[in-house]
């Protein structure tokens, strides 16, 4: 097959397949207190013309997420008469967009349509990604905005004018969906500093040409600003209090680092081994060794891309030193670099196998696809394994 000529049709096929997988067992979804609260709040926006400036509660008392998520699901709740399953449709659509976006990110990093297409296929069948597409809550849309954020970071490193504003606007929406992602401002400061040192001209031209992207950041952030003004900066004081108390209590850094490593192993197990932790540990160790070899020893044209992906992969580390609940979705967004690194490694190892290269690629794709589809078909039939509670048990009384 000529990938150069038919890549658009292949990618479209992956998108369609991704939609099908995300609509399997459509009546089964996580529905608990948070979903019920979100449903009533989202419905009231249109039904009662109730404008919201604060969203769902965070784990920090007195601090709230942005209500952007409620505005997204509000029309679907209203038009469906309050059906939670229909309200999940925008979550699925946003989730499927990751299949398209990872293609363009991978193509930009490696310039190879084969690696890009296989990455998009793995994104389409990924059990973990599908889990987020089926979860009716505020964190899942951040999967896409995190991808856009780090793509913007890559463009900053390439000194592209659109990189910095793309980072900032994506960061604004990511933090709106899940507040702890505000920590990614660290990368914005680094990107700004990098351009300030290496290419001041890029910053000025970026503001002049993409001012509308900078202004678009006000869309998600305006809710925080208005809420702080109305409630006398309660959220800011709550955040400062949390950071102060966490700073006093967070002395055992090593156990928190181990929690982070274990979370990476869990992410890896979902993609590679269907939950087998031992296999995932071995695979993750090999993947890190492989990336380190390319970065420090081989030093070819892909070293920069691999460094970038590895930094992205470990980027959630800072939040682990502050968080207390060890939530499953702290690593949301990590599936991007994990998939891309895995796909790149498959093709690189295949180069060493000569006439057996295609067999190795086919077997690798078959193994990963089988693991993920098995999880999708066998685990999602009851409910979302990571987020619990069956819709079938509650939907009748809710409607």
C-alpha cells in the first residue's frame, strides 16, 4: 500500500474505528455523585438561564474548577431531556480528535507517515484513551489540550512563532478542565525564557501575528478571574494555604517519587500488557534504556525528538510531590509520548531484523491491538474499571 498517497483514507479509517470502539456498550458509563451534580448544573445553564462562573469542586476546599465542562455538555443534556448517555457524545468527539492530532504531532517529530499512522492507530484502540472517552467528567477533555500544549512546546523549541501562544491557550483550557494542570505553567516560563535567550524577535512577532490566540486564553481563565473577584479571592487563599501546608508535610519525597514511577508502570501496563504489572515494568525499563541509547550514544537526528517525548512522559512528576489522593488521572496526557515512543521503537528495532522486519512489525501491532481490544470488550461491558458505578443501576431514577 502506498502510504504517501492513501494516508488520509487510512487515517479516516482509524477515526471511524475509534468511534466504533468508543460507542461500544454505550449504555454503560460511570455515574455517581459527581455526574449527577454536573447534570443538574449543566441543565440549569440553558433551562434556567443560570450563568455559571465556578465549576466542579476540586480536592482543595474553597477552590473550584472552571465551569467550561458544564457549558460543553449543557446543550446535550438539554436536547436529550437529561440523558447522561447523550451528554457523553461531546466527550467522545473530543476524545476521537486525539487520533487525528497524534498523527500530526508524530509526523512533525519524525517526518515519517508510517510512524505517524501507527501512532494514530494505537491511539484509536488504546484502552486507556477509550476509558477517558467514556468518562462523563471534567478531566477527559484535557487529554487533547495537553497534547496541544506540548505540541506548542515543541514548536517553541523549534522557534516557531505560533508555539508560545499555542502553549498558553492550551494551558488555559487544560487548567479549566482539571485545575492541577496549572502546574504546566512551568513549561511556559521555560519556553518564554528559551525564546528570550535564543530568539527575542520570535516573541514580538508571535504577539503581533497571533494576538488572537493570546486573547483566547481569557475564555477559560475569565471564569477564574470573575470567581476570585466575586468571592474575594477565596480560591487563591485556599490554594496558598494548601501549598503552604503541603510544603510543611511533604518531607518524604522518595515514596512520592515511587508513587510516580508506579503510575507510569500502570499507564504502560494498560497499553502493553493488559494490566500485567511485571511485564509493564520490564517493558518500561527497556523503553527507557532504548531512549537513553538514542539520546546519549547514537545521537542521530531523532535525539531531540526523543528528549522532548521523554520530558513530556515524566512531566507530571512535580504534581506528585503535592497531591494526596493519588488519583488515576494525574498522568492524563502521558499516553501521547508512550504511544509515540513505542511506535518509534517498533520501527527502529525492525530495521535490525532485515527480512524479518515486516513480520516483527505485524506481530508487535497484533499483540498491542489484541491486549487493548480484549480490555475494551471484556472490561467495559460492565462499567468503567477505573472510574466505577453502572449507569443501568441509576439512570431510571435520574430521568
